[in-house]
């Protein structure tokens, strides 16, 4: 992993801002920054993570906390697109699995629209078309990002993981720069940076203690 908790956070990568003013970690000095990383085609992101991020935004926006939504794509490249993100920002309309899941739970307005508005800046992760070449270095870099203690694992396990990662990389049409830079494991994920620009937390899924972490950082 090219980033580490407790060290200066590198800037996240953006292909385009679709809502709000462009910004980044190095421009948010003296602010705590929460980046909510999601995919447009990710039901859990819209049912849990984004509402939680909106709650944080509403509660702490006047206390020096910045919330940013960053859409990424590591699968379903036909749905996790910049166009669908723009549609979401402009109309609130959702697509794919997100539409199906929220509809099933009665959480959509007519026209497949969200029942809430995302109030903070939204951007698209920088996606780069992959060249199909899978180097051993790329494979190992990916593995160490996910399993830091990989070298201490049994040989048979290591072989299986290497093969699994190679198979996964063959299916990838794009490389998502922020997603890979911070070695994220999926969506929703959260990147939390303190007032000094130091990376304090990177987590996958619903941690449930985002607010506790932010309250702690506000007291520092």
C-alpha cells in the first residue's frame, strides 16, 4: 500500500467533479475530511453508508468537518459510470442493483429516485483502461495491500491467493486510481483524514463508529 495510517494522506484522484466545488486533502487544511467511497451500483452504499455520511455532514459541517462522496468502479463497469453518477447528482435517479434493492424495500420515490438528496460534493474516481498485462509486481502489490502478513502464510495458501488475484485482474476493464492507492477492499469504504492532513482511518463496510472517530478528532 502506498499510503499508511499515521502518515500524510496523498490526494485522492478524480476524473470529474459532478457536484460541489473541487477540493482535495491538501486544500482542506484545518478541516477533518471524510471521503465516502461508493459505487453507483451498490445497494449497501445507498441504504447505509451514504445516509450515515449525510448525517455526519449535517451534524458537523459547521464544526470544520468536510464530507466528500467519491464514486468508484471495480466491477459492473456498464453501471458504475460517470453518466450514471451525473444522473444521480442531477435527478436523484438510481440504476441497477441499487434501484432493485431500494425499490424492494420501498425506499424509492416515483421515477426510481432516492428519498434523500446528497448535499456534499460528489466526484468520480480516476479510471484508467487496463492494458491486459498482469505483472508479478502488480499482483504482489495488490496482495500486500489486502494481506500485509502474506509472507507468513502457508505456501499452498499463498499459491491459491496469487492465482485468485491474477484471475480477478484479468476481469478488470479499468483500474480505479483512488481505490487502488488506498488499497480499498470494496464499497462502501471510508477514508478519514485529520486537520493536519494525516490519514487516520481506512475502513470497508459499515464500521458504525465513524461519528465516534470524528468526535475524537474534533477534540484534538
